[in-house]
C-alpha cells in the first residue's frame, strides 16, 4: 500500500481535530421502538430497554405489550419475562375548594413490554427495517479477500471483536445509517482482529480504562479510516465521525496528539495485513 494514503488520511483527521469539538455518533440503529406507536422510547425507558436489548443480544430493538402481541394474532413465548417500563398519566380531579376548577396531576404507572424476539407468530414489520442499504462489492471484497480472517457474525445491537474465539460480531447491514457506515464499522473491528496473536500479535487483551485500550481504539479507528479511503467510501461524514471517535479517546489520553501518528503507523501495518501486502 502506498504510505501516502495513510499520510493523507492522518492529515485530514488532524485537520478535523483542530477545528474543535466533534461529536462521535453510533451509526447503527439502537433506539428501542414501540411496535404500536412506531416511535422511539424516551427518557428512562430508552435506557432500560437499550440495556436489556444489549444484555439479551436481541436482534431487533422492537417492543410491545402482551395485549398488543395478542391483537397481532401472536403471543408471548411461554416462560418469557417482560421488562417493566414507566409512564406518566395525567389525572383530572375537582378542586375541593372550588368544584368548578379542574386540576391535573401526573400519576406514575408501570407496565411490562416484551421484545419481539420473545414473541411467536409476529414478524418484524417492513417499516422497522426500511433501510435500503446494499452491499458495496469493492468494500465487501476487503473482508472477503483477507487471508487468515476472523469469522464474521451478524446480528444483535453491538459491534465488537472477540479475540478469545476470534470472531467479529456486527449488526445487520440494514441496521446502519447507510452502507458506508456498515463497512467503516466492520473495518474498525477487522483492525482489532489483526492484533490477535496469530496475526500481528498486538496487546489487545486489555481492559476498558487502560491506556493500552485507548491506544488500540485509536489504531482501529485510524485503520478504519485508511480502509475507507482504499475502498472509495471516504466521505466527509465518515471522516468527521472517525475524528469524533478519535477525539473521545484522545481526551482519555490527555490530548496527546502525537499518539495519532503512532496509531497511524500501527494502523498501516494492520491495513497491509488485511490487504495481503508484504510487511516491512
């Protein structure tokens, strides 16, 4: 690989960082959605259902009540337990000192909802997976043509590389904001996978909060940026998101910008491995 590509990408990311605060956004859909209203849950319910979805690794973050499942001519599977969420209902009552005056107070209630995976005879509606993301053959070929590649598994709500079992877990293509975002996320995890002891043998078995963990995240994101460029999906939107993610880890490392150069060097070696280029 021409080292100028890595230099170009590094320069662009540094230029974005110098513009100031950039926000990194997760590019796959992770909002819990009500099957009945077709709207995302908000407030505390958003966090409750997101945590439950991640813990149980549900493929679709879509929720409904027992009665709603019955109305759809389906049912909750035997033995499944609902997740309690809360809502406020406004209750009206007459003022005891002035019966013509109506007062309204919020009444806190809770009820159970079930993920669609906990139900039978109910299919995920078309409106939920309305993304028309398509495979990009050139971008796809980077994973396909990688020698000694990790296994790739689709599904769930999170993206990660698992070094012990040597596989990548990533949400389905339709879950992402667009196709480019899917491949950028896949490349990030592929860079992590190159650190496995049977590949480039980096220190990737570290824990969240360790400086080595942050450095590895920088390497993975820099590598993803270079592969985006190689695949021809280096859009402005992706670049800003790369920079936002990198900025979040630099803050954990006390804004040491020199680490970008070091991460870029490690990332270039990882990219060369993925592209089956000779290692210097």
